C-alpha cells in the first residue's frame, strides 16, 4: 500500500510537471516567434530609415536646384528688361532715321525731278555761262561729280535702310527668344516645386510607416517582456514541482537509497529522444563560432523530456554549472563518470544514489544553448571519451 501511495504521488506530480513543461514549451515557442517578429520589424525599420535618408538627399538636391533656377530667372528678368530698353532705344533711333531718310529721299526726289525737267536748260546754262574752255570743262566735271554723288548717296541710303531692317528683325528674334527662355524657366521652376512637394509627401509617408513599425516594435517588446516573465515563472514553478516531487519521493521511500540499494548496470541510452544533433569531436560552435572540441554528444528533444542515468552511481553534482546550465554528474565507482547538461530542471540532489534508468532531470535549454537538448559526456580517469561505443551509437 505504501508503495502504491508513493507511486500514485509520483504519477500525480509527473502529470503536473508534464503540464508545466507543456506550458514552458508553448511559452518558449511564443518567445521565439516574438523574437522573429521583432527581428523582422527591425529590418523593416532599417529599410524605412534608408528610404528616408535617400529621399532627404534628393530633397536637398531639389532645394539647391530650385534656388539656382530662381537666381537664373531673376538674372534673365533683368536681362530681358535691359534688352527691352535697348530695343526701345533702337526703335526710336529707327523712327528718327526713317524720318530723316524719308525727308532726304523726298528732297532728293524733288531735286531729281527739277534736274530732269531742266536738264537741257541747266546743261546749256553751264555751256553758255562758261567764261573759257577751262571754265567749261570745270563746270562739266562738277555737274558729273554732282550726279555721281547723288547716285552714291542713294546707294548708301538704300544700304542703310536694309541694315536697319535687318537689325530690327534680329532684335525682334532675340526678344522672342528671351520671352521663350523666361517661359521655360517658369515651367522648370514649377516642375521643381511639384517634385519638391512629391518628395515631401513621400517623406511623410515613410515617416508614418516608420512610426507605425516603431509602435509595433514597442508592442512586440512589451509582449516579449510579458512572455519572458511568464516563462521565468513557469520555469520556477517547474523547479518547485520537481523539488517537491523529489522530496515527496524521498519521503515515500522512492529515491532515498544507499550504495547497496542501487543497480549500476552497463551503459544505456540516457533519454527517450534519439535525434543526435552534434557528435563527439571537433565542431563549429553553434553560439561562439569557430572550431572547438565537443566532449560529448547532443541529443535534441522536446522540453521536459525525461533524462535517465545511463548507469547507476553516486550523484556528485546537481545544480548550475556555467555554460552547461542545470547539470548532473554521476560517479559510477569504477573510474567512470557521466555528465548530463542543459536541463530545464533537476530531479536529484548531490549525494543521492541512483540506479540505471532512474530519471535524474528534464530536457531543457539552460546555459549556453540554442535549443532543447541533452549534452551527454562520459569521462574515464578524468578524461572525456567518445560516448558512442558505450551507449550503442
């Protein structure tokens, strides 16, 4: 009856611990999911920061170009004013020249008409009024010179009129080009301003998205802290239950044994899990990187999976052991010891005697670990040996 009571007590506690470990496993899964989400959000934020900086650089270029265009517009406005004033001056000069030209042409025409109608009289006056042959020749030369001078004057007047018309045409074309330039600069300025507005709008969109990601990150961090707190509480509760179980089992006569009460036996596989994730020997360290010596094998499994004594013996250590986390070491009395590490909780205490296949701890990921697993080491004469041949691997 006493044995049945002890068994019932142990069975009830195991069920409680199993429920606790299920909760721990769920919380660990939730924590991993939140961490993954947080990493994704951080990448999104970094991407938005990069986009924001690119837009800001573009904005700086646009601002500079807008100022340059404004200066160009002001310069060309002044140039247009100067050209307009010059054109007005030229127009006034042209009007004056045209007036003078018209008067000269009219006077010249009148003189030509008079000369035409009186050409015979003038010619005979020149001959009969001459006082000598020399005077006559001189008068004829003067008459010829006047005629040639009139012809040259007419040619010069025509050339001057043509040059004035060409100059006026060129100035009108230049003026049109200046007006076109002014219109183009105005269009450029409008385009740059629209681009500036578009970049400002894009910048605000990026900032809004970044703020949204940051708010989500804050919420995820809060959720992570809550899950981590619940996980710590669950682990503490599992530790408490394991301790109570060990105490209750000892009180019921289940584990409080002496050296003569235990079965040492041969080596056996130390857990129901069978997935070996890291072998004995040199390997790339999963946390620190680089090649390091691995003095045992790693067997992965669900959190809370029972871990057994591979052989019976005396528990010489049961507690935290640096990077090994929660650790149990068993001395088998024949120069061999075995080490079991990274447990979520420990079911034995230092000084306990355990038999082969007794549950000594539960699988976890404490210490320097990247997931739930058992690190198992066999020592012979104080030196680690390959555990594979001993446990059939």
